[in-house]
């Protein structure tokens, strides 16, 4: 499909006018219908689609975000790492604005993301800052690090994660779902844990591995700092050299 709207949108993205590109695509939907835009996005480069989607969140509505399909979104979202956003805040806002839109099946979006190469890493990026709470929720079905959940629920151990599947995982109650409906990381964690347990398993394994690297780096930094501190203390404790050649000093002063 070689629609003028797509060509215009790509040109505007290259020029840095993301809002103009989004408007060009929205105009296509207004003139030819929503389905025309959905079909056109199949031929729209994923990197350009990402450029538009990441500019909008729940506070800035975009027709593209409202119509993009799970498959189209998954192809785009895995490219977010190219922007090298170490905080992943943009990634979270982008994912939240799309998968929790009215009428969307958030679990379907998460499933499609995991199906794309790099999808598990994208989901791990999304949850990385919440690793300890995700781990706690896995073990005790609560995000409160000071609570240990209902004893009737599975209190998981490390080995359980390797065998976690839809067949072995128990369904949580609707009351549990209602308590975490934040349209953010808690609800995503819940959906992965109870509706997509195989995906949750792989994502949590990645989070654990990253956390171990973080701890090792932290230990290395602390060790390096202690070494520098010890060397500094040694230098301060060493006696300063004194010139015992008093005569020379007198001669120099006489001169």
C-alpha cells in the first residue's frame, strides 16, 4: 500500500515533526475510516510507528495509539531500546497508553510483545525498576514488601519458577485483580503472573539475572572506593620527610 498519507507521515518524521506525522495518519482515518488506517499501518515501518507512539501517553491522546493492533505495536515496541532511555519511563508510558486503552485486551498485547524477538527484554525493561516487588508478588501474591500474603496461596520457591506454566498456575480471584488495576506495572505484573505464566517466568528470570549483575557491580564499586580510601589513609599516616641538614639550611638562608 503506497498511500500519500504514509509517504507524508514518513517525510514529516524525517523532518522531526512527529505531531504532524500523527496528524497525517489521523486524517487518513477521518477520510477513509479507522480500518483504512489499521490496514495502512501494516505497511508503515515499525521504527516510524514507534516514533509516533512514544510521543503520546495517557495524557496526550493519539488516534494511532487507539487503533494500532497488538501485532503492529509489538513490532514497534521492541525497537524502543534504540533510544537508549536508561530510565525506561518513556517505554512504560508508551506501553500503558496502548495496552490499557478502552476496549483493549492488555494480555493480548503482552503476549504479542513476547512473541517478537527482543520482546522479553522489552518487558524486563518495563519492570526493571520494580524487580524486588515483582519477585515478592511472585512469591507471596502481594506487592507490599512487608506482607507475606495469604498462607493459602502458593509461597513460591526458586525451583517453582522453572516449572511455572498455565497448567500448573492457579487462577487468582477477581477481587485480587481489582486491587491492582493501576493501568501500570502492577497490573502488567498481575496479568503476566496469572494469565501468561510462561512469559512471566522468562521475564522474571531476566530480571533476576540483571539484579545479580547490579549487585556485583555495586560490590565492585564499594570495593574500589574502600581501596582508594585505604590508600588515602596510608598516605596520611606516613611520617613526613624532614631535612636534617641544618647547616645547609643555614647556608641557604645566609645566601
